[in-house]
């Protein structure tokens, strides 16, 4: 006899997780940068550095 794995069912959890879990994860990641997209936060960061360098 060969070993068998259990059949995949619709109750098997997916790799992507639930929408609520993803929302909580995104909120936790984006809160420290003001709930803005990371690319926008990066652009603001570098603009702030340039302003500081010009002022000095």
C-alpha cells in the first residue's frame, strides 16, 4: 500500500489568508508612515532630506 495524502477541500486554508487578516497586516505596516503608500513615503523622505541639505 502506498501512503495517501488527504484530499484538498474548500475548507483547506489558502496561502493568502482572510481579507480581514490582510487588512490588519497592511494597517500595522502602514500606520507608522502615515497610512500612505510606501513609494509616496519614500518620495517624501528624500524630499525632506534634500530640503535639509539645502538649508544647511
